[in-house]
C-alpha cells in the first residue's frame, strides 16, 4: 500500500473527527466512502488492515488511533488518487524520501519546509549531501532517526 496516500486519508478522517484522535471503522466508511467518495466502502476494511500492518494505526478498545500526528499532515485541496495507486506495492523508496516523510509525519514541519531547510542548512559545507542535511535537521528538531540507523550505517559507515 502507498504509505503517503494512506497517511493523507487517515488525516482526512482525523480532521472530520475534530475533538478526538481516535475513530472507528464506521467513521472511516462515512468520511472516505460517503462524504468524500474516495474509496469504495468494500475496500475500507482492507485499507484499515494494511494501515495497521504498516504501523499507521494501532487499535485500542475497538478504536483506531493514528501512530503519527494526523493533524500535522497537509492534504492538498486537489488531492486525487485511484484505488489502484493506494493498494499497489511501492518499490523501495530512497533514503531521502523516507527522511522527508518522517520529518513530515512528526508534525514539526511540512515536506516543503523540510526541503527548504535542507537546501539552506549547512550550505557552507558544500560536500554534505542532502540525506546528511536531513538527518542533521531531524537531530536538531528532536525527531527520532532510529528507523534509519541501518540505512545510515550501510551508506556512510560500511565500506
């Protein structure tokens, strides 16, 4: 499943549920199928299961709770996708894409802000690549890099 689209869909449901950060499968059906007409009602249970597998949702007492700051995800007004795009397996994303997504998911800044900061961050050090700048931004903003330790070791430490 496409994690970026799924994150945006969860943010849409969360925005409809203004006073709480938890919702039910029925809330997802009402918002995504009937109100916004984004996903077929029959595919909502599949969407929720795949989102749980990806770690986007956790479930407690029958309620779905996003594992990220859903209010911090920016969903464009003209957000359009097909169900095939949502459910297709994405190939391995680059380290840079995953770092930008992690920064955005933290809710501390949007993807655009992260990319803008990356371009201006450490400009005096011309040999620092973009991934290293993003890692530096994450550390400076107290965003966990634990999910990327293995990739960082492979890329920068292992010969």
